C-alpha cells in the first residue's frame, strides 16, 4: 500500500461572482433582502482527484486561471471544497501569501511572535530561534520598525524566515520562491532544498518551469480547473510546454 501524505478525493470548488456592481453596502443589503442579487457560478476546480505519496515533491502546473492557487488553498485548509474532500496525513506548513497574517501596526519583532503563535510555536521556541529568523530575513534594525513601513519583499522575507523554521511533514509553496532579490531567491530555494533531506512532502507552484523541474520529481497539470495530466516531472512538463507553445 502506498504511504500517502495527501489524498485529494473528487474535489470541486465553486465561487459565486456577483454580476452587478453595487455602490454601497446599503444597496447590497436591499438587493439581498429582495432576492435581486444575480450571481454567476464559477467552478475553479472540477472533480480533481489525485494522491501524493510521502516524500514526493509535486509541481502544480497550468496556465493563469487554471486553478493552481485555489487547489493549494483547498489542500492547506484555507478553503473548504464545495464537493469532495482532502485527507492530510501530517503537519502542513502553507507558504501561500507570505506575511498575510502580519499586523501592520506591530514591529517586525512583535510580528515574529504573533505569526509564530499562529503557526503553533511556543514563545520559548520563538525566543530560541529569534536571532536565526532575523539573520535569515536580512532585515537588520528594520526588525524594530512597524511592518506598515516594509516593502512587500521585506514582508515576504520575514514570512518565509518564520514559516520555514520547523521541518513540517508537508510544505505548500505558492510562488514564494520568487520573492526578494536574486540573492534571497537563491537562499530561500537552498533552504527549501535542505528540507527535502528530512523526507518532507512538497506541493509547489511557480511560474518558472525550470525551477519546478529543478525542485520536483512529479507534477500535475491543471487546465480550467480540471486535472488533465499527472506523472513524472519530465512527462508532465513536456505536455505543459506543448500547451504554452
């Protein structure tokens, strides 16, 4: 029997998109009460079904709008699927929108403890790792500055430094290795690759096919919310390249 880390069972995800532009909350409430709101149904994922074995590093490929980020959010538990289910075996650390959990009024230092507790780390653990986080993020004295003064790159670097502190069982990466400058990108990729040694399972979305081929051994390909190919990275990359040419 295969040893699965993630099982995605016939997952579909529907969003309701409002057809009209409403100028105020009042207008929205009136139309809602009168049942005059019109929606377009949009299925971001349709009957997606696959499993990931422990230790596999799976690239999620597809053109813009294929449903890649939605799929990762469903697997991470950010979205509940409209249909189907996701079974997870192990601790997941999702690196989706880095720094999304930060409070802009707080300093970098305060946010390290805040974000750390959100990820389930004790204060003592964060105390021990604090210098390591600051060093990796390269923020220096900016660590005592409120986050509202940070650039998006600085926020992402701090988020990445906290989230990759522990060795999760399952790591979910959505475009996060493209943050910061070239030097930091190289460093963050090396950090992720060092985690592979511990047998971590990885789901990875990147615009760079070359990067996916470097980091992953398997891949799945989405097209308009449907899974159209899965297998070794080379097989699936070939199909994806044919789609993009």
